[in-house]
C-alpha cells in the first residue's frame, strides 16, 4: 500500500488557519475567530497537500484560490496548462476562460489562468512561511523544516521561471514585499538550495517526502536554464549536479515490475508508486494522488480524463472522459513522419512497438478498429488535421501516456486489479524524476563540447525505451529528445524558451496554432515578452509592482 505519512492527508485541511484566499501577499484569515492553535504536523502535511489538492474538503467546495474554478486552480493542472498548451506538444479545443489566449500565445495580465497560477504559488509560499515561523525542530521537526523550505523554494522556482521579477517574502506579515529582479531571486534560490542539500534527509522518509536529491535536481534544472534567468550560462554546474543525482540512490526504472507493461509505461500508471517510490525509485518529487483519499479535479484526474472521451478506449480506470487535449502533428512527427499517419492505425499498446520507442504511448485506432481522427479530405484519409484548423477533440491522435490502470492488469478492456475509486485515478505524479538528470547531463555536456558523455546519457534513456535508432547529437536532436522523454509532464515551454524557439525575433520554429497561425500562414514572430508571463494586474495595482517588460 502507499506509504504517505503518519498523518492523515485530507483530514488536516480544516486545520489550516489561513483559509480560502488569495488576492495579495498579505494573506489573513477571513474570520479572526477561526484562528486555531498551531498544529505542526497538520500544517506540515498541508504544505505537501497544496501540491495535490485544491482546497479544504476536496474535490471541490472550499477552494484555496478565489475567482477561479476550483478544479482548474490545482498546482499541477495550472502549471501543466501554461507549460504545455502554448507549445508544439498538444492542442485543446476547450474555450474555458483564459484558455484560448494561452493556446495561441495571446495572453495578457488579466488572463484568468495566469492570475490563478500566480496566486496559487503565493498561497503555497504563505503557508510555508507560516509553518517555518512557528515550527520547532523537536523529533521529526528538523526534517519537516528542511522539507518545507524546499517546498517554498520549489514554488519560488516556478515564479522565477514563469514570471521573472516577482515579490519576495520569507515571512507572513502585512508589510509591502520587495520585488526581486530575476537575478536576485535566482541568487536567493541558489543559496537556499545549496544549504538544503546538506540538511535534507539523505534518504526520503516516505515515498511522498523529499530528500536531498530533490534539491540537487532543482539546482541542476536552474543551472541548465541559468542563461535564460541571469544572462550567464552555468552548464558546468548543471552537469555536476545532474551527475550527483545520476550517481545517487535514485535510479532509472529500467525493468518491468509487472511483466505486462514497459518500464516507461509503468511510471505513469495507477500504482506507479511501486516503481517511483522507495529508496531507489526514479521519482524525486512525487505528488500523492488517491481515488478515495485525495480526490482532485486538477491532478492525475485531469491528466487521465483530459486526453480521453467516453468512446471506446482501453479501460483507463476512471469513469471520466473529458475530450480535451490531443497530439499535434509536430509532436507526432517526433516519432513518425506525419505523412504516414493515415496508414498507421494502432492502439496505445501496439503503437510503441510499431514506432520503435516505448515512449510513444499514442493511439490512432479505437478498440472498434475505427480511427481516432476524423477524415480530412485535404490530407491523407484519416490523417492528422493541421493544428491551426483543429477545432474539436477528434482532430489529432490520442496522447495516452497517463492512465489509472494498475501495473498488474492485463492488456485489454477488463480490470482485474481494482483501483481505489471508480472516478478519480490513483496515479501519482512524478513531478521530478531521475530521467531529467540524464537529459540535463546530456544537454549540458553537449553544450560544453563533451559529446561522448552526452551520447552515453541519451543512450541510457533510449535503451530504457527500446529505441535502437542511431542518432547524431545536435541541439535540434536534444530538443526533440526532451520532448520524446518528457511530453505531457508539464515542462515543454521551459525547454523551448531555453533553446530560443518559443518567442522573440530569432525564434524560428513554427507549429500549428503558434500565435494563432496555421501552416499556410507560416512562421509568426512573437514578441519576446511572451517568454515570461505577466504579473496579474491586480497585484501591480495593489502592490505597487513593476510589470514585466512589454505587458
């Protein structure tokens, strides 16, 4: 069974004295009479719960963040939507508030999703600050304090990456918060994480608590993107910290546990804690999900239900099917020539073998034998519709990497090992994993001129995926390999920005829908401002902040 904590994961939600919030950094209780005695264990658990849940009772009814749908307000879902939907990986036809502007890269400081994510980060940070101001180091307290400092740093890292110059505070008080430049926040994070790697546990206390290797991985990620954040490259340090993770106790998951699914598939299944957790599991930061005890519309339920509808797919172990995101032609082209897709009709279990890569967990054919893509007479019959023209769910292959099925279940429709719930999947979310260390090490070493070291790291990932295709290292190849290994894990925008392919006058990579353009219209030049998101207008006014350039 899952080993999460000696503390109940959901029952602590009502113990959080900073109730449903957040419209500025000075978060205070709505009702002064509801302030309760500080419960260190409960608030510690809530600090982790903010990554997994959306409010006080779950899955809905008393959300953490005001003025946004509670399911949408989830930490995972909002990061995922803002990191994936504006990119070349997936397309979604929904017209939820703020979403059309995200997928076409036309957002502004009033965008609801941009605002919701920004305030989610600051809610989490405020909670961490509250814990750190009151916690003691007795018993497990020293470990708790170090872990909550990491969780605070993790939220600040996403503010650094996605918003750039932002307010900073390590206290809960009513004072105006200074606005750190991107360089100032980077420097604070670097110092904080270096201190944390020395005081976090060497081995995680349970599957869902972090150890020192999570701090090392976050440092490696920061160093790989240092030139974006500070103007100065640190590929040597990125390689150093990535290698420390590679040489640490957490290892790539390379041997199938159940003997049915590939090791890569097993990392994204309903009982993936079996392969991601434990002292040597690949997961470095695993976000707990459970169909009974941690119900949320914005975690793995979004990832599993969002890519399926309720027609005939192999049972994903959830009754939900939302007809949401699909593969883009540019993404499918990472595995197969798009011109051949009209005759490549397979389900998600057969497709990896056909395409020669276990990571290609894609579907072009339903159980009934019917293609998942409607016929487009302007292209090959039943081929992919170009993304600029995609207007509904059945305009692209299915991206079925995430599932609620258990590792021991046979291929096919029947579920023999029953999940905890019929609606919400049990699939935990490996938000950082060892595979990132290998890709980070490969890219950093290549940029430093060490091609043999880079090739060896890439080969380890391709061996795990049973991909025997020869490759030649280049920056374009590395960007594609990041996509093949990490698609649908909520990081694509980071990589496109680092490679200079997202926005700005020199960005020369076109994908359907980029800036709203179709392939017939060609490459559109996007203002470089879109490489970061704007600070919400409400915080500019309330906090006297300076907006990011161009907004």
